[in-house]
C-alpha cells in the first residue's frame, strides 16, 4: 500500500522522526519556510515536527515526505539510513493535479482508523432536539466509549446513534471518514476500568460514561487514482 492509501494509519517513530526530518531538510539546503511552502502547511508545524517527537496523521506525513523529496519509509527509518532521491514536488496549486477516487474502506481499515484517534462526533437520532457534537472517546473492542459532563446533552444519549470520525488534508485533497451505527447506553458505574479510560477533557464537572454498542461500521476515503487507472 502507498502512504496515501493508509492515510491516518501510519504511526511515525517518535524517536527518529524529528532528527530525520531536520537532517533531510538540511541535505536539500531548504529552510523551514521553504519546506512549509512545499507542503502547503504552516511553518510553525514543520518546526514543531523537527523539535518534538509526535504522531502525525498519514496524509500529513506523506506530504512532508514528498516535500523533502523522499519516502515515508525513509522518514521513519533509523538514524543514519540513506534517503531515497526523488524529483522535487511543485508547490501547492502548481503542476498537474493527480486524479482522485473515492473508495470504500474494509472493516479492518475502519477499526484501525477508529483506534488511532481521540475525538469524534456523535449524533442522537431519537433526541427531541437533534444534535451533532464533538466528544473524546476510546475503543473497547468494536464498541465506542465516550466521556462527557453530566450536564452535557451527550450524557442523556440512549438508543440509536451515529458516531463519526474523519481526517481531511485539504491541501492534498485526500482524506477518510468512518461512520459507526449503534446503540448508546450509560456505562455501569461499577465498571470503573472502562469509565476511567475516557474522562472528558474539561475538568471540574461530574463525568458520565456512554457506551455505543456498534451495530455497523462503514468508511470511505479519497485517494490519488493509481497510475494504471488514471
């Protein structure tokens, strides 16, 4: 698979990535701002990647590798490994724009993406006043655990719901979306291990745990069309 095809599923090496990015940038004689211009992403983001170990979403990592005229595998390789030479990419908005295609994700891909993220959007289908709200979550098997404040609309979730997670890289025109259809219920207060795993981010308010029992999971992603079909 290419890095575009696995957008959002790549786990960068937290130890080697910052140094590899900085070394490659200096090899090419590029400034941080020049790399940022090639990626179409902020210079502060590029500087942060070089300064601090961090996990990058797959599309951003792929775009950074292209800007540095190398591959994702090269950026994640151990220190001292050679870099692959590639043709410099045109700046965003210049040069040919590859065709894109919309493809369905497999069940395995959908759950891999769900496990790698922390925030999604939940929609109540039977609520008197329907809503769609962001909320932090963790996965428990195939189910979704939400953490929310006791006075939040999410705390009253019960019955059929939708839960959605996505990642879009606008400059690259690629991304993915996963949708969970299921049934929401309060987490048993005695099941502390599950509830403690997903505390709401705002502090100082009584928190509530909600479990979405997954009934169906689907996903789609937009990726560059493979050359043989372009």
